[in-house]
């Protein structure tokens, strides 16, 4: 079957607010005065916990890889305690998923968020059952941009890799699609939207209303 696989952070949902709260919790515990701003640092937040810790510590002039590693688990714990306070699904996301499924496609998620956190978030948002698979950063020995997690997401959803495409918002997603030799659609409505053209995906959508037509064009 045809399959459409979604990235999570910055693609299906804007998770940046809760991620930044978790990072700022860590900076507070460290005694670092720097705080990330949910308006201007959302793009960094959507690249993950290590990126946020790195940015904050660099601003404070205290960066070291060892310090990032030391506080990463604390960040994940803080995030897991309150991961759906500010997070919202992007407009039209679930309507697009419904239309894809009604046209005979299967859908799944391939994210670099730890699987347990991704499962919890999607369940709390009330949409986990809409997706036939969810593969996280630690589901397999490798993560995106390696092709294996993507392939697993397609196959676990009941799809065929050669008749699938990836919907994402970063270079990592673009590179994953290239590694899997499948089509790539990037979203232009997130914090990094202006950078999508340079990544040369197969398509860019500015709203999820556009996705069913684009997916049909790519997958036939």
C-alpha cells in the first residue's frame, strides 16, 4: 500500500514551547542565567534537547560537550513531566491524515524524539490511534537520517517503501528520504520554513490542506 510517513516535532505538531520550558529548567538548575525564548528560539527547540542545551550554554560562555551530556537526561525528564502544556497540532494536520487514509493510504510517524515520549505525547493529544506506526529515536539502533527507522515506520504501518514518502521539516528529514530513495515533502509553515527551498525537496507545502494532492501526485 501507499504510505505517508510524518516527522513529529515541527511537522505534525509545534512542540517548541514545552521543549524550551524543559531546557530553561535545566539552565535554572545549573545556575546559568541564559534562558531560551519561545518566540525566537523555536527553530532550535525543534532540533532537539542537545541543540537547546548547546545554544544556551554557548550564549552563557559555558559550553562543553560533557555538560550537554550531563544535563540531557534531566532535560528529558523535565520534558516528560509536562510535554503537552503548550504543544499544539498544526492546523489541518489531522484532517489531512484523515483524507490520506480515506484515499487508501497508510500513515505513520518517524521521529528523532525518544519513542516513549513520542507515544505519550501523541496519546495525550488524542491522535495516536490515527497512525499505523510510530518509530522513535531509540526504537532501532540507528535514527534518522539513517533509512532504517523510516523503512520500519513504513512497513509497520502496512505500506511499501517504494510507494511511500516522508513529510518533514529539516535537512535530517530530507536526507532520510534520500537515503531511503523516496519522495520528500517539507513544510513551509514552521520556524525554519524559509530555509526549505534550499533543501530541494520534491515539494513544499504551506498548509496541510495541500498535502493530499501532493501525496497523490508523488505516489500515484
